[in-house]
């Protein structure tokens, strides 16, 4: 996990894989996709496009693209071309992720993202399907996670004023996390969930 705000990220390859990689980074980085053609999945993404026939470019031309880049992703269908880009990244000190070929030194995980949390999942490239499966399960089974984090933050603040023992504060917060009725209430009525937590665990 890195703060990529304002960092230059290059995606070599504008197909479906390149579009997925671009979508991962576009929220914070300055993303440029370099390719001969571009997937419709790139439409609407906040990324720059630069047209180039990557297979015809010299090493010198590729080095020119890498100048000032923080991270590069090789997402072409040609593993040999991807590996060549990886070697140039290593020479230039640019972090590298390889979609097909010799693994680079950066892993792009499957991500579950909320307004108050981020969970990254990786199988180190061995099984993207397992990463996606875990992501979809987390999204389905913990849909209330953002509101639970909000509730935990509020209750923690209250406990600091009323409960001097850290171990007891921790126990109460865990009890709230495990309370199925509070979890159910969070899905539709934050006020009710908050009232239940206060009644059961702060006024006990």
C-alpha cells in the first residue's frame, strides 16, 4: 500500500488487462496508458492515452517513457515484450508489475474498498480467481463494515471518557463487533445500532 497521489504510473498495453490495471490506479495516480489501440473499458477513466506500437519501439524509446515514472505495468499479450519492459524498469529504478511474463517487484492486489477502510488480497499471482472470490465474499458478508467502523470510532471516544481500563474498553468494542443484532441494525438504521450499543455495553 503506497500513497500514489501525483505519482506517474505507466500502463503498457491498452487492452482489457491494461484497462483493469488503469482503473486500479486512476483514483490517485497520474496514469498514462501507452498502446497501439485502446479498450472501450478505458472510456470514462481519468487516464491519459499515448498511441504507440510498443513492439516496434527501441529500448531507448521505452526508456524515454519511463523517465520520471514511479511505477510501470506491462499489460501486453506478449510476455517477451513485457519482460523487456521489466528489465528497463529495473535499470531505471522504476517499480514494475508484469501481467504476463517474469514477475516484477510490485504486486497489484484485488481490493475491497470502503470510505473508511481498504483490504488488499493477493495470491502472488498464483490464483487471481481466489483473490476475486475472497473480494466478492468480503463485499457480500461485510457490507456494513463502513458503518461498523463509524460506530466503533464513536463508542471508543465515549469509552475514553467513561472507562479508565484499556482492557475493558477493548473487551466492550469486541463485544459490539460480535453482536449480531447491532450488525443487523447497522444495515438499515445507524441510530438504532448506536442506541443498542450504548444501552448494552456502556450502561451495563
